[in-house]
């Protein structure tokens, strides 16, 4: 199988079940932004490759499952309304995100003001993934009633987990957080 098909050379692509749409269709934008989120999570994880700290394997396992779920989110967004979704999310997927947020957040210092994204390269990459996940959520919201509420909730909670993970990784690796400076 060749990697190129030439079927998109005129600015269209196929949704699941073969419906052709413009490459700037809201569905394509939404699942493409989920793909960006997934890729940035992969980059964040790659920055952890040589690092050693307690809990690293748990983070990697959690995010490998999330990366798989993002493919399911993308498949759901690429499925035309009224068609069967082959890989769908469940409420338990969102609950898992919440459980990780609650668990890792208990180890972090309380936030008293906004923090600037950054820190260790892995932490900074998790911050970028968070902003891309927020954009994916906004794209999915643009679909209106065509968007599964579970997809919207999953993307919302994922961005929260990415924020907590960025802080958690930075703390584990000794990277300090910098507070937003107030104008005075």
C-alpha cells in the first residue's frame, strides 16, 4: 500500500464511510486538531525517555491509553451523523481522566496565581498539548449537535489533565514554575 493516494489533490478528503468533504470542513478541522494533540503528547513523552523518577511509567501508560482514545475521538468526529461509530468513547474514559487529575493534583502545591507555561521540555510540551486540546475542543463545539457530548467532555477533561501533568512532571524533574508577573 502506498502512503499517497492522490485522492486529496483537489482539496477534499474522505470521512469514515467514504463521504467526501472539503479539507477545511469543521469535522476535518476537529479530528485533525485531535491528531495534533496526539502528536504533541508523543513529543512530551519523548522528552521523558531518558529521565528517571518515581511515577514515570504510570504517566507513560496513562498517556499511551489517552493517545489511543484520541484516535477514537478522531474516528467519532470523522463519522458522518447518523452512521455507526466504530470506536466510541464511554463515560468511564472521562472518569479515568478525572481520577488521574485528582491523584496527581494532590501532590502539587496549590495555585495562588497563574503560571507561565514552561519548565522541563516535557512539562513545556505537555503545556503545548493542553492548548492544542483546547483548540480541538473548540473545533468540536463548532459542530454543534453533530458533536457527541462525551467527545466534548473528554477533550475538556484532557486539557485539564495535560495542565496537571505539566505541573506534575515539572515538579518531579525539579523544574520551577514561574508566576505571571502583575503589572505595577
